[in-house]
């Protein structure tokens, strides 16, 4: 095999591995989705930094001035761990530390913890300015799916 052919094979293998890696990352990202109440006026795409600010309770209001109501699952729930680690790029225990710091210092509040996915769906539908996360990216009546950028 010539040196040029060998080089092309190496490039093709690297591109194949890169494609496989991107596929695996997109599959992980599909494990959870951010949802807001259908009445919330937000764009369908939201910057990851903005989502992180909302879920760390640093951003407390939507752009229209309405107070954001954040819902999360329990710290030990597998979807919560995946959401924090894979989408927000922060370890779940660090989220808890930030929420506790806000609560104990009196400068903020922690998000509302719901017990399971059914309660999360109900809470997001019931509260007009709410945000939370669910499994997958399926259409859910009364909720709007937000794509993280």
C-alpha cells in the first residue's frame, strides 16, 4: 500500500471515530429535554449558559419580568443526575451546594423538588412560568420543548 493510500485510511478512520463520538453524544443529549409551560414566552432555542443560570437559580425572571418557577427531580434520581451532568455540564452535588448556599444565606431559594416524572409534568402544566426537564424530546400537551444550544 502506498504512503498516500495509508494516509487516507488514517484520515477516514479518524473521521469515522469522530462521527461515532458525535452520535454517542447526541444519544446522551436525547436522554432528557428541557420543558416550559406552554404560556411562557421564550424562544424554542435557548443558550446553554442561560439554562445553566436558570437551573442554578441565578436568573430568577424571564425576559418579560415574570418570576421563573424551577422544578427538579430528587438529587438521587437518574434523570436528574444525567440532566445536570450531560446537559448543564455540572455535577449534581455542585447544584445542591449552590442551592443550599442561596437558601442558607437568604439570597435566594432552591428549586421545587418533585417526586417523579408524572408530578413534574403536572407541575409544569399547572405553573404558568415554570421550567423543568423530562425524559426524551416528545411532545407533551401543555408544555413547550426548549432546545439547548
